[in-house]
């Protein structure tokens, strides 16, 4: 039944793209293709739970979701309370510590302070910072899908999760944005090159919602529009079938 579910989502995507000639969103098909059966979905930067809702719709065969949200004001939404979702108001970073989270007054998002000043109208609150390496999984949790969207602190999360990534080899959906990465004396290229060094193939989800494979270490700058959020997908090189499917269906 789960295989049939995957085939349904894939067939629907291909029909919309090649028969109806429109450009369907890449996210549902990415989740359908790459979230394994009974996988644990680790959502770093859960915000208000939109990602979990997308997973529940496009990959209902997942096991459970573990969500991390640094903003203490953002609690688990009522509709996700009984949906096998573990919600933790905790930031993930490079080391266990306490950091300041900056929360704009007109925006629900917050970001770890880093090398920026708190501007008028922004609030800074102290938050606990943990490690991705310390995420507790059970013996039955062999498959993991990882999403990281932390407003510029992506490099910190990965640095604090190297053992986790090496052990579980998850597919990683990553949002990065150059000005935000610079808050932590980092760059989008450094983040993606780090994943390349961990033997991942990197794909840019381009402006047409299709995948373009890139080799970050060979690029003078990362592709995409500087003024928008840029999404990337990282698939372990040893997962050849998933890489082939990603290229053939979404390329």
C-alpha cells in the first residue's frame, strides 16, 4: 500500500508536468520520493508546523516527526498534537549553550543573534541551544529525513550534527540565504561544500521548481537569486537509486 501511495504521487506529478504542461511544486514529489517508509522526520526550524503538514500530506507513511523550534512563543499547533509529533522549543547549534534569539516585532520568525545588532522593534530573548547529535532515537528508528531551515544558522546545526548525519545518512532538505548565513560568519557555499565533503550530492531547487545538480566546491558563487530564499536538496551519494530518480523525475 505504501508503494502504491508513492506511485500515485509520482504519477500525478508526471501527469501535471508533461500532460497538463504546468509546473507543479517540487516539494510534494520530493517528500513522496525521498521520505522512506516508517522514517523519522526531523524538522529543525519547525515554525508553525507547515512542514509537518506537508509531510503528512505527501508522505503519510512516515513514522513520526521530531520538531525543533527556537522561538519559545511558537508551540505545537493544536492540529498536530495527536499526530505523532514531538515538539521541542529548543534551538540546535554547534555547541550546547545559551544564545540570544532575535524576534522581529512584525514577524513570526526568529534568528540566532550571531554577528548582528538588535535593531529597534526587535526583541532578544535567551534560548537554550542543543545539538543535533544529541537527538534521541529508538533502536527501530533506522531511517531519517532531515529538514533544516534556521534563518542563517544552517552551518551551526550541521556542525553540531556530524555524528548524527554520518550515522543515519538522511536526505536533507535545506534552506539557505546568503545575507542570513553571514550573521554567523559563514556563507551558503561553505554550508553546501560541507555537505559535499560528507559525500552528498547537492541539488539546487531552481526558479522553475526543478532540480539542478551542482558541485558547490567548483562554483564561484551558489546559483539562485540573491534576494530570495534558496532551497537545496542533499542526497547521500551511496543512495544511487534516489539520486537517479531525483534527476530523472525532477531534473
